């Protein structure tokens, strides 16, 4: 639906939004964040609480900010807040999480619940134990058993960004804005990996594109989590083997 500049699109999405799965909601929100006119309708739904603010991810907020719309920027500043980017702020956030982990009682932490949180917030982009997306690195063989590795890569994902994981911002001639990673390019088209889909875009359809000096992974993923969810997610990220999901939790995106 994001491919077509149709003013009826937001209403069509909103009419079905409550029936969508978590992955489908993410796709819907990214569609609404792809065009100025769609984004303004999304902000109205957020303001009247028809769509819970907690369902807006930092990645969606970043895409909204890239529309360079003054009203949208004002909404982000007043309703969402800002993600701190200074080294001092990141170090304080790492210290906060480190202290929480140190003080936590193991009997109250659940890696299984952490897997459900991972499926909600991380699996769109990352693979762990053979399940997940390909936009970001496969975490299975990484140094995730080390808390400092997790803190550095999640709290400050832009500290060291591999070229293959730098985000591209692509503006099409029909005014759609798409952000993702270019996985392939030839004389005729580019293949762009987003959080939810793989797009082959003809170069003739592109108005402009630029590579940002940031990772596809947004900052602030841990900041908005409740203490219990944060500790459960870290426990799952550090577990050496797959754990079962809690009852009634979905194993898919």
C-alpha cells in the first residue's frame, strides 16, 4: 500500500489495525511513516490514543523524522521525546542497566519471557538460533554472553557500524520514503532490505538516495522497556541455547 499515493490508505489501515499481528502492525506503521500525508493521520491516531504510543518503535520515529516535516518534528519533540546521543548519556544508560542486572534475583528472571520480547522487538532484523530476519547480523555466534557486548551494541549501535549495515534513505519519485540496507545493486535496480520486506526498486523510480552514517538498528531499544522485560530480554540474549516460549506466545514475527 505504501507504493501508492492514495489518501484513502490511512483509513483502510486504521480500520484493520486492531486485528493485525505484531509483525503486521509494524509493517502498517512503517507504511504510515512513508509519506507526509499518511504520517499526519498517524499522529492524529496517536494523539487520540486510537493507536498506543508504545507500539511506535524508535525505527519508526526515525523514519518519521526523515520526512523533514516541521509539524512531524514538533510532534516527535513534544510527544515522543529525544534519544540521547552523547557519549555521556550512553555511558549513564549502560551503567543503569549494568546495575539492574547486578542487583537482579535470578529466580525472578525468565529467558523464555525474554524470547517473547525478542520476537516482538528484535526478530524482524536479527536471527538467533536459526529464527529471524536478515537485516542485521546473526546473533547466534556473537559475543552476546558478555553483558558489555550487549550494552555496547544495543545502547550505542552507531559506535562501530559495518558498511553492510549502514542505513540508506531512498526517496522515490512518487514521494515515498523508504529506509533500509542495500543488499544488491546493478545497472537497473537496487534491492533494499527493510524491517519487514525485501524490495527491488528500479533506479528510474528513485529521486534521490543517501547513506547515513548510522546503523539500521535504532538507539533507545532498551530505554523504553520495563525493568522485568529488560532483564528477561538480556537473559535470553545471553542464553547458550534455545528456550521454549511462554504459553500463548507466538514463535513467528
